[in-house]
C-alpha cells in the first residue's frame, strides 16, 4: 500500500452500517478510511461515502466471493479495522463476521460495534443476531454491543419507531468513534489494545456505553453528565445516571479535546467515575488533546458488565486457528453455521440481552459470580450518583483534583439516613 | 463638606448585596448610620454571572441605604472576592545613586520594583500591601522617610486577579453612576473590624465564610502575610443538605439556619427534626445526625483546605498565630463552627463581629456585615488626612485609582 493509504478503517456493513457511516461522513467531510459494504444497491448509491463495495444478491457465501478480493486489497496494510452495523438482518448477520474473519486473517486488529435488534423486530431476528454476535466475538479483538432495547428504556411501545432506530444509529456511531479513538489514540495518554480487549472481549457481556460533549467553562461536568445519562449507562429499572457502572471491574474513559484540556479535568472525570463504579474499579484513561482550540471536549465511557468467562482463553485458541485458514473458508463456515445452529447459540446469549437475570444472580451471588454479575448491585449510597446540585451549571471549584462542588459527604462515601416522608 | 466624613461600603455578595453608610467620628472610630440590603441574584461563588440582574440589585440596595440614612450616595468603596484572586509576597530593592535622605520617590521606586514580576497575562494587580522596610541591612524600619541610607528594601504582600473579572464586578457599580473610590479584597476589609491592632501584631488568622466564598488573611507583626480565596461557602453547605436529604434548596437553607450545626455528629444526640407539609412540599422527618454529618464534613473540609493552603505558602505561619483564629461572615453563625476550626487549626478560635464601631448596634453584631463595615473602616484609614496609624496600615496603591484616572 502507498504511504497515504489509511491505516485505520471504519467499515459500515448492511443498511444500518451504511447509515452510521453516512452520519459520520456528513460531519467529517475529510475523513479517510471509510468503507461501506452492503447488498442493497439503493442504500449504497445514496451513501455519501465514496468507497463502497456492493455485494451481489443471491446466496450470501457465494456473493461474498465477489467482494473478498477487493476488500482484502483495501484493508491490507491497515493497522485496524472497526466494523459497524446492525445484527439480525440477513446482510449484517452474515457479512459482519465474514469481513471480520477476512480482516483478522491478514493480521489486522479487528473490532466491531454492532446493534442488537429491538424485541419488536421478532424472535427470529434476535436469534440470528445472537448467533452472529457469538461468531464476531470469537474473531474480533473487541466487540461493543448496543442493546437497542435498553436505548428506549425497555419500553419501545412508547417510543416512535423511527426515532428508536435513529437513536440506535447515533449510539452505534458514538460507540464506533469511541472505539476507533481508543484504537488509534495517539496520546498523550493511551488506552492499550489489551485494555480494550479486557473490557470488550468478554463473551456474553453487556456493553455499557455513554458519550457526552460540551464546551465552556463547565465543559467537563456537562460532558460527564451527558455521558452518565446515556441510556446504556443507566441502571436497569432506575433513573440513576451512571448507575449501571456500579461495581464494574474496568472502565475505559476516553477524553478528546483541545490542547487546553487540563490535568485537573481528567482527574475529576476519573475520580467521579471511580466514585460511581466503586472501589476496585480500574479506570483506563485515554486522552487526545489535539483538537482545535474552540472544539468541544468529548468524553466517552465504555465498560461491560456480566459475561461468563474472561476473554483471553477462548480467544487465543480461536485466533490462532484463523491465520491458517484461507479467507474464503471461514467465511463459508460462518455462513453454514449461521444457518444450521442458531438456537443453541441464542440460548447461551440470552442472559446477556436482559439485565434482569444478572440482577437476580446478584442476590444469590456465589464466589464465582462476584466478578461479573454480582457487581450490578448498587454502590454504598442510595443517592443519585452524580450530584452537584445547584452548582451543576457553574464553573467547578477544583482543588487538588477534587471537585469541591460535589458534597463532601458524597466524596468521602459517608452513608446517611434518608428522610422519612410523613 | 459632611460627605467627606461619610464612607459607603458596598459588598456584592453571593447571598446578599449590602451597603453600609458610616461616618467617621472625632475619636477616630466610625459610626454606622444605616444599612441598605437586598438579596443577591446573579452572583455565584462571589463572582458576577448576570450583570444586568446584579446591577439592578445593587441599585435596590443603594436606594434602600439612601432612604434609611438620608444620605445621597455618590462614592463607594467596593469589596471584591473570587477564586481568580491570587497572592504572593515579594521584596523590592532600590539603591539610591548616592547616600542621602530617603525621599517619597524612593519609596515609590521600591514598590514599583517589588511589582516587577510577571503576572499571568490576563491578570492585574489589586493590592500591593506593605509589610516592612529594611534600610541598609537594618530590618523592619518603621518609616524610612527622611532617614539617611543607600540600600532601601521593602517586602510587600501582592494580590492580583483576572482583570476582566474585576472590571465586570465594578461595571455593575459604574452603570449606576457611582464613583468607585477603591476596590478592596474582602478579607482585608473584614479584618479591619474583626481584629484589633494588637491581635494583628500578635498574629491572627481571619476567616470570612460567606455564601459563595471563604476569604482568609493572616496578619503577623502587624502586617498581612498571606491571603486567599476558596470558592466554597455557605451555599455549598445548603447544597450538600439539599442533595443529601433530597430537599428543595429553600428548605435546605431554612433547615441549615434553624437547626444546622457543625458539631461532630459522633458527639451529638440522636434525634429527629420534623419538617411540616407545605404547599408543594411533602413533610418529612430528618435524622439530626445526618444533617450534622453533612454540615460537619463540609465545614471541616473548608478549614482543612485553608490550612493546607497556608501550609503550602510556607513560612510556618500557622505557628505564629499568637491571637489565634477569628471567624466571621454569614457562616460564622453556624453552631459549633468554632469547635471544628479549633480542632483543625489547633488554635484558640473565636467567632468575631465588627468591633470598635458605633451606631446601629444590631448591624455590627452580625458577622455577615463584617466585610461591608470593614470597607468603611478601611476607607477611613486610607483617607485620613494625617498618616494612617502606623505605617503597617498604609496600603500604598489600590486598584480603584486606576479606574478613577481612567475616566470611566
């Protein structure tokens, strides 16, 4: 590849993937390394992304033959490929794992950011999605899973269908950018790929993700507040911002902003997340301070909860197999497996798609559970986790890295007796 | 004119805007003629965030003071605070071309030399407060004027802040066609009335805890040694109560005033405070210990932060507080606050209000007026025809002069 070829690719797969990349391209006109892959010619022709690969209609595994060569050529020499799209549809469920295998076989770091179908889209779609997700997890270094049901607070009946899909696309986009930001981070503070793996490589885990953007003197707090209020970070069944983070073992925190992004701001974000996630939570921080001076800061929080086993073991065995396999064969395997055995796979994923089983295991936690499911319990305080009260919109008072507008007793973790309503 | 003997102090605080009209008496004391006051809106952490609203509030307070005292207010002394204010000590040196009597211009020169420091670009000098002169190695010369010497040195306590923020503070006053005599650091103003000259000589720490900020100042050997502003005040206590006990801000404020105590909750009795139903508010029982825990944590932290800042400034100043610690400002009325301060500073602590002031008694007995009353006392000291009492009180240049000469 020539020196000017992009080192990092973002690949939108299927209709959802193309929509997400379009959203990205419209806001970042000069962005390079975007590629759309779809079997819907209409969607491709309407896309603003210039690099597109059309998959012919027909049997997916045969059709894939038509693009594997061009795709391999495009990404060869790249350092990372981040795939995005929606699982559950025929195209996304097949193409995403197939492309991941193809890229992985060239020794490229592969991550994926995928949306799981809404419940109202039907059981079959969810099963297909679960099967595809498992395949993705075995191949990719990291998979961020956006549970669409959680975005609408679990009650899609009250959410407009169009708005729900649009929210899903926007969330996938935000997670995609965060994931890419972490992978391509040029510093000064970096999140390593093994950090990403440790969070997003956990099979069966629910991805917790939030993004906030803000400008002005109180930008850190506002961005943090937006991020914590993201639906995926809200504790299931509660409106506590950032509540879902309580008890997670690792949080990836990525901050991007202008050069004046201060150490104190980073520290405040870290200590705030530490407070919410509880003691024992490791926070892996990445900081980009290379944006233009008037750019807002962007803060993303990524974590995962639940999940049965650690990522490393199954992955190393599987990944070691892949380079030996020719690009075509695993793709064909994927296709056959996707059709032949969706149900047992779906069963193994089921607890992931709903937060309830996780909570119930928390109650009857065994020692083995403590690392994962048990951590869904509330923190030490039954208070809204992010509280600056009347100082919410004012310039923060930060001394020695502590945000003094947050009540002292909260920062010290002191428990209070709550008022008894008459 | 009688007006020459009348001084008006204006404090634009986070909780209230207060105008004190005082006249100087023959016995060198000041006598309060009246107080104009209005609740403050548009001020956060001691700094102006809504200029138009603050200007209107200042106008109301001035009108209130004029009505109560029958004095037409034209000139005011304004207190200033805010987390942007910083301070440091610096020594200026001036060598006379040849041995001779020290002239006023030599004193000016040594002060100018002390200010030859690079401030951050947006900042400007607010105060250059004289600490001591040294003449040819003779330390702590009270008044070197007309003495013979070659090498003149002087130590100053220098306060500076972000110019635009100071300007905004003053613009609210200028909009009302009031002339600003000078701008005075809040803690410096408060100290004028809450501590005596004797205490300043012995060494004293003055802590003024207001609604939005905590301002502190250390005197030793009669001179200002350190000053600081922490943008934490009574509003934070109220907010903590509101967050912790899930009460509306107004309810939390009332609870703080009526029942609040900074006492260590482990030493207090278990009890319940019943808040009655109100329109829009469902009554509840509050655990007294929880309330005290919230307040104690915050108050203790404020004192710990002040202590840490003083320790960081070096010079072992906390060991030189012969007269202990004086607490003033609205929060000084909080029960048990002196005990917490005493524990943190390991010093004798007193809650202090304005002293050696005559006139409306209730006014100067309330610590929340210390700054505004202090402004009038400060004004009295600065404008006295004769030299101020002792050279240590002489504040050689203030910020307000710049504004007057600037023709604004």
